[in-house]
């Protein structure tokens, strides 16, 4: 059989693309291939579950545009499929004078990005969040929380209801493009499609190279370590509590996140992961480690952010340092409150010159489109990303 479309990757972006294909092109044949035994197993299933509003992102960037559209699309999808979500709002808390200045700049950016934001004084912050300390804060009321694994399962049902197929346990071992289609090899089978969309996340660069594309980046895994508060601390905050981000650093910093199941997590930090899909704290995948360690761009990135890298590693190894980051804005937390929780791994595209790719990155040929970098807020933005990809395919 020759499919109209083959989508590689059963994370939320791949599933959203397949779902929108069967919706927008009724009768087309679509197959989704994934090497795991269920959908949403990696980045989608290990993220913080936040429906982002889009306050942070550079005005005019794909991130800003897609996040704004995606936040509403995600809420609409959840409502239509009876998936629990909560628009609890987010507070970005400033704890010193420098952060107050950065907060002012972020407030101006929010207006450019058309995101509703309310400025709060320290007193107003304390009224809303008695357990949070700060000089002031920005309230983003439209930020929400959801379980994106539930979203993935609902998307999978929609794909199959629309006539699409989802083939699990299919690890891609070869990709060959010809004039009239693409062949995708998995153990024991070859799949044929007129067009291929690859959304392989942590393995996206390897699939691009496998398909013969010349790329100037490598996926470097960044491990985000979380803790979970004990049940008696689940009411410690009413909103999501984020720090004011340092614009010179690539990640947002440690925050308190209410989860849709009622629990509260603390994190993540950002340390180099020693495996693209190795979630255990002491786990190592030698092939993955060798892959980024022999990539010159990785060492240029480490040199550029060396102070931050040392700080993140110290806090990973020293729990008290991690706690100190949390207590800047939530001073009531104790060391015993930081209980174990599964880590996540972020696929970060790094160019050969050491530049971190912060926006979406695509590579295409006549018959293929590879989503090479889909950074946060990709889960929030998955549905408009899907529409953009389908429009690009024509």
C-alpha cells in the first residue's frame, strides 16, 4: 500500500499533524509510525503540563505567534474531548531590583505579543499568594495546566476515527526518497508514502541525516530534574509561580507548577543529559554521550554558558542549592519537601557555531518535511504547528 502521508513520531506534534491531515483532507491515507508501545512517551509525556500564554517569546517569532494561537486551540480541543484542564494563571515573581527592571521589560513585551498581563505590587502579590515573597509580579491569567498525555490519546482516537493508522513498535531504520514518494524501513517492513513528515523530537537530527539531508545542527539532550511537594503542601500556591527569567540564559529557571492531578512540582533545572531517552538520574547512554561530546558546537555552547552550567550541575548534585533557588520566592519550603519525581529530557538543537536554536527549525525536500527543532511551547502550539506544516506541504 502507498499512503498519502507517513508521519514519523507519536509525540503531540506528530499526532496533531496526522489529526489535522485527516480532518482537512477527508479520505486521505495517513500512517503514524513510532518506536514506542504508546503515544506521547518522551518529551510530551515528561513536560510540566503547562498551557503557555506566550509572554516570553520575541515579538514576531514563530514561537510567539504559534503559542498565542495554540493556547486557545488546546483549550478548545480539551473542552471538545472532555479532557480536564484548569486556567489557573501564572505569576512571574520579581525578588530584587534587577528582576523588577526585567519585569518591566517583560510587561512591555507582553503588550507587543498581545498577551493579557496584570502588574502586581508586592502587597497585591502577598494578597494573592501569602506563601510567596516578592517585590512585585506579573499575573498572566490565561495560563493553564493539562495532562498532555491525555491530549495525545484523544488525538490518536481522532486519527483512527478519521481513517488514519497508528503503528507502534516501529523503529525507523532507513528513509529513501524517490521522485514519486518516500520509503521508510522498519524491522520486518517497508512503508511507502507520497509525502513524509518527520517529528522525531530527541531523534530528529538522526532521522534527517538518515534521509540524506545536510544539516548544521545536532540535538543535545538537556535533562530537567523535578521534585514533587508532599500532599500536605499541595495548597501552598494557587497559581503557577515562575521567576523573572534572565534574558542572557537559555532556560526559564526553577518554578512551582500546579499539576492537573492536584500535586505541585518544583523545577526543572537544566543539566546535560547523558542519554537522549535515559531518564534515570545516574543513567548513561554511551552512544548518545559520544555523539554530542564529539560535536564542536556543544563545547562552544558550554564555554558560552559555563557559569550557568556549573551552577545547574551544582544544584543537581547538591539538593540544598536547588532548595535555595526555590526559596527565593517561596521561603516556606524545607529540604524534606523536595520529594522524588521523574525527570524530563529536552531536545535542544545546537548549531555548529554553538548557537542554541530557540525557535522552530524545519528542513524539507520535494517529498519530505522534517521538524528539526520544536522547543517549548511546542505542546501548547501543536495544533497551529500542524496547520502550518500542512500548508507548507501544499
